[in-house]
């Protein structure tokens, strides 16, 4: 998923970010990592 820099709206990842354009007119996006589960072992 991607997030618009200007308005913060989240957009689904469709493969090619060059075709993305937010409703606010921005074409600059930040990639949001998916839900990653991290396990920590305590010794």
C-alpha cells in the first residue's frame, strides 16, 4: 500500500506507481509496509 504525502490518503498497490495520482493532485507517495509480525525471544 502507498500513502499520499500531501493528504495522507492510503492507496492500494497496483504494481505501477507511475500511474498513481491522488484526488488532491499529488503524485508523490510513501510505501507503507504490510502488517509484519515480529517475535522476540527473551533469554
